């Protein structure tokens, strides 16, 4: 299969529309796996700071369009490349997809599925990752701030001020930027994300395990801890995912599958680089919802 440069050369030399090249390789991937495919791709890497790339309730329309006319008995491979987004929208999308495919969903992460994208991946029976793939902590952002990190910062302030009251003026400038109910709202957001990801893991990835609830709790606590102790944007590798208990399939275990997945990934990256679109939800049959930035979504 073509690599990054070969795909770019094919696009430039053939004169074919970006959609045609992308969908050609999507069909090849479907022919290999014999499973339904939906690609959920955002162009945030090509357009840093652009609005409209996050997971939102509007994406449900794209998934409904992609699922239409599928033979749902064949299960679903969900290719994810997203910075994350709204927890409520993610919960709604997961609920819809599980109803449509009776839980037979495998996540494939060719490069990055962060934050709520990690939550989406954890809702699946397994996650396919390569050596270049990463997910992230699943602690949510609240009003643009990492909720778990804010709670940790607030607790640190309380501890330091309790031990040394003279430090109150140091922390006042930091804590005063939060409105009175903000910490409680952050705690609620973290508890919400924690609860639903535990439920998804227990009924999905660990459904056949006797200690499903305990494994789910351990995984979620590890992912939340990474966000609070290091950074919400920390990149978690396939080896780290496996070490905390997630069921990871190695992309490299099947050379043809690996080549097809990465070729499809390259076609999306070139689409975002060579067009104005910022998000694509597309299936292997060519049904797609393509989002472009509105004037009020500019940086």
C-alpha cells in the first residue's frame, strides 16, 4: 500500500478528487476486514485553534448517515482521530452505536484519540493501536480547563494554606479566577466521565471477565491519574495502555491490515491539508458528512 508521500503523489498526479482517492482505500480496507467501517476524523492538527473540530451533538447526524443501509450484523470498525470534546455528546454517540451494532465495535486509532476520543475508544470491545498511536487521559475539560487538574490544584492550595496560612495571598490570585461553584462542577464532570467509562469497560471490553468491574475501575483510575498528575494532553502509548489493563490489538500483527489502515489515515490527513474541511464522518460506502468552518468558527 502507498505511504504518505505515495498517497500525496497519487492525489497530485491523478487529478482525482480527494474524496475519490480516500474512498478507494476505504473500500480496500472494508474488503480486507469484511466489517463495517466508520471514520471519525477531525483536522485539528492541520488547523490549530480552529473551532468546530471537537465532538459535539451535531456529530450524531453524521453517524446516523454513516450507519444508514449498513448490514449491522457485520459489526463496526471505528477509526478515530480526534482531540475529544463534549462528554454528553460522546455518551449519546456511544449509546447510539452500541444499540445499532449490539456492542460489536472495535476502535482503531491510527494516530491520536484524545480526551473524549479516549472515552469513545474505551467503549469498544478492543482498541487497535500501532507503535505510532496514542490515546490520552479521559478526564474531561470543563469550560476549557482540565477538570481533574483543577481539582488537584485546589486541593493543593487547601493543604498548603492549612499548613501555612501566610500562603493564602499566593493562592488567592490563582483560586479567585474560579467562580464559587466551579470546583464542584469540575468534580461532577470528573465523576460523570469516570462513571460512564467504567460502565462501558465493564459491559464491553471486560464483559467476559469475572472481575470486570474491578478491571474497569483500575483502568479508569489510571487514565484519570495520568491527566491529573502529568497533563491532560499526555500521550499514552499502546504499551502503556496494555500495562494498565486495556485490551489492545497490535496494528503491526497483520501487515496488509496495517498498510491499509495507515493509507486510509494518510488520505484523511491530505484531505485536511488540501481543503478547508475540518471534520469528516464517513463510511466505507462513501456516505459522508463533511464539516467546514462557519465564519463564527474561525480562530
